[in-house]
């Protein structure tokens, strides 16, 4: 094998290693994104389970008797409670966990 052929082979191998390194970096970014999404969904799931347990406990404690109408404004109170527990109530992000403070859409909905 001549020197020229060896250098060409080394250049080709170096190029392949560079491409593999780029693919590995892209894969790493994808994995990081998936882990972040998974963490966010686990937190949201935990909050929803907590709310579900609270709702079940409230239903058994304050089950209305037959013939009694629900109080007007109860829906508003429930939405306000959801908002202050960290969930969106606006039509844009309804049900998603609020991660960046107050939402102007939700606040304008509450102030109607």
C-alpha cells in the first residue's frame, strides 16, 4: 500500500468518525429533550392524581342530597382553584401545567 492510499484511507476514516460524532450529538440532544418532556409529564401527572384524590375526598364529604341544585358560581370557583393550583384554565393551554408564572389569558378569563 502506498503512502497516498494510506492517507486517503485515514482521511475517509476521519470523515466517518466526524459524521458519527455529529449523529451522537444529535441523539444526545433528542434524549435530553425526551427526558425533559418525561419529567414535565410526570410532574403534571402527579398534580392531576393529587387533584383527583382531593376531588374524590370532597365528593364523598360533601355529596349533595337529591333535589338540591348546585350553587351558582361553583364552576368559577373550581376554575379559580385549578388556576391557583398551577394549571391553565384558558382556551389556549387548558389543563396544562403552568411553569412560567401567571398566564395573561387565564387571568383575563378569571376577571370576566
